[in-house]
């Protein structure tokens, strides 16, 4: 691999694309800091940090541009606001006063490198009066400049420059990160230098932004958390850093171990094969269950972030809404009090201009305008409350007494914009005097939203309709919700697999196959059923049935 070169800008796009006019996030990186980040032999950004950044950008749908160069130049551009975020920076108390950091995605150890035969360095005090090589604007440059004035610092642009200088016989020590030092020494075949001390403890290493840009940092922190939960971050870490952290094994020892293991395996091979066959089905079943649980944990993590966002948004929107709801009735009363005076003026002097229009027209328009404004403000308040309720994180106990009509109405309000863009013919009919059901209203609302969105996606024209009805079947004591669309329908061979985890016919459009699977699971927890009746090119009707609570008519 090649990591010695000049700065490079690299532009990346992903399968989950941002809108064309969305902001491009500029990512800063050291062009010569292997194995964390460097320019490879193809002239492109590479390394652990780079692969992790690309994975986060793909997961979160972020448009990024990776900008590589000498670390001193990257720090300068970062401080001047030309770079939005750096993908790898060591945390320190001094830096925390200026920058905000994500949770660490690696732990860095600093080592003192010297030529063979140099005494062991027990502490930084041993560097006093010595000529010490450090990377310009790096963590050790910052620290030694403030804490060890007795050391004579020699500044270089990269770890590779510093180790080459040390190996050539110049200066006493080089203070560099342990893994990049080992990686560079091996790649450059610098056989006369070795680590002679680790005077520092472990240091956190992660993403960093300027103070005031924590909203951007939150996106990368959320993406990093998801990658950790799914094991993908660990896989990237093991790929780049694992081989350097694990001591190697000689081929001779490996061969002897393999021969011994092979002999033992021959004795138990038959039993292992039988046991393996017996467990294969159970392993497959548990694997699928774990995959579903993992995806649910990711969804729960996103819902937690959504809840935090919605709570803040609801507070900001409700403040001006409350002001309007308080003042509009007063303005309406004030206009009614002034109406007699305005009418008298109109009768005596004839028509006049009010607000740019004739009073004869405005006297009819103003009351309805005030009523419409008040109704619109109340609608804003209601939508914000519905969104906040939907995103609220609550225990999943199924002990609420829930009104199906109320939950359905809240779900429809939340997907109103999707319905408006999907069909011109949407209708809803609520059953009268419906009993309630026992369960979790938020989770059933999630099911209804998913079913309505699926119905919208099935339509091929805005002239096709969607109809929602609620009712009660007293013979079976079941509450019924029916959602019918005139869309393209479902292939009969797919109907038996709708509840299977990860089954989807919309993989190319980003479908995961988890929406209906989770919906079936939620309905089953409530003791209910989901049934599909579909005809190709004619439409689909899905029926949600839930056991009703007797004596709970709303």
C-alpha cells in the first residue's frame, strides 16, 4: 500500500442519496496516518477511519466529501471552518475546550520509539533535554508544548517522516501513536527502531467538530452507535487494526498445531457431523430471530433519537401556537366590538378601503378568516401532539384501554401528506359506539401507519382510491379495521410469506422486509389477526381484527 503523497479531495455518493440540493459534509483526514487513514496505491482515501466514515454516510444517507492532506493543514482548515468534521482526533482536556467529540471508535496508545540499544523510557521526565520528534499539530505536539518544555521538539508532517528521520541516526526519540508507528516501521522496513516506552495511558479517538456544531456530530454518533450494535464497526476494526494488535504465529508452530488438531478431528469427525446436522435447523431458526431482534433494536435506537428531536420541535412549535390560540379569540371579540362602528361609518359615508379591500367585502371575510386561522392553529397543535405521542418512548405493557377510532384518526393525520401525494380519492368511515380494546395504542398506531403507507405505495395512479373503515363484529367480539386500495395487488405466491422476516418485493427501493413482519408480531401480541385479500391489478384489502373489551363502548 502507498500512503506517502500529497493532499487529495475525494467525493463519495451512496445508495441512500440525499436530495440534490442537500449540504455536502466536508470530512477532514490525515493523508499519511496508516492504518487509520491514508491514501492507497490507487490514489484514494483508505484505512479504518475512512471505511467507517463511508459506512456511516451510507447508513445515515449523508452526502460527504473526504478531504485529505497533511495533518497540520487539515487542523488549520478545520479551525477556519473550511472542514466540517474530522474523522479521527485524539481527545484531551485542552481540545475539549474547543471541540466536541463523538463516542470513541478506537483507543490509541502513544509510544516512544528509539534506535535499538536506547535505554527504556519510564516517564516523560526522561525526555527532558532530549531531541524528540513529534507530528506537527498532533496530540503529542499539543501536550509536550504545554507540559514538557524541557524537551527539544522536532516537528514533522507525518509519522512516516519522523520514523525515517529517527532511523537515519538523527535526534533521540520519536513520540508517535503505537499502531501507526508499528505499521509504518514494518512497511518501510525500518529494522533499527523499536518502541522503548509507553508513558501515556489509553486515549479516546473519534470524530470531532467545532463547538456549536453538535447537531452534525449527533448524526455521526448515531450512525456509529448503529454500526456498533450490528457488529459492523467491529468487523471494520478487526479488518484494519486486529492484525496489528494480535501477535503473529510462526508457520512451523501453526503447522504443528494443525497436525495435532487434524488428528483429534479424525477421531470425532463422525460424531461432529451427526451433531451438526441435528443442530443446523435450530441454528438457522435462532439466527433469523436474532437478525429480527437486531433490526428492532436499531429501530428502537432511531425512535429514541426521533423522540428527542420531536420533543424539542413540539416545544418550539407549541409556543407560537399557544400565542395564536390565546390572541385570536381576543382579536375576534375586538372586531365584533368595532363592527357596529364600521357599519355606521359605512352607512353614513359609503364603502371604504380596509386592508386593501372594500369594506363591503371584508365585513364578510374577516370573521371567517379569523375562524380559519384559529382552526388552522388548533390543527397544528393537534398534529404536533400526535407526532409527539407517536415518538414517545414508553414501556410496551399491553394494559391500556384504547379507542380504535381515536388511534386510526391519529395515524391518518400523521400520514396525511403521503395520502395527498398518492391519491385524490381517500375516504374513511368510523363505526359508531365501538367498544375499546386492551393493549398499547402507540404500537397499534405504528401498525396502521405501516398498512396505510403500504396501500399508498401499491397505487400506480392518483385516480385510484384508498378506503379505511372501522367496525365491530359482535358475534366474534372483534373490532375490525379494514384498509382497501385499488393498487397493483399482491402475487398469490407471495401472500403466505408476508409475515416472514426480511421478505420483501421492494428490495430495489430500499425495502427491508421488516415492516409487515413487525406488524404481524405486534398484532399477535394483542391477540389479534392480520388477513390479506388481494387480486393482481385490482387491489388489496387488509383486515385487522382485535379482541374487544366488553362493556367499554366509547
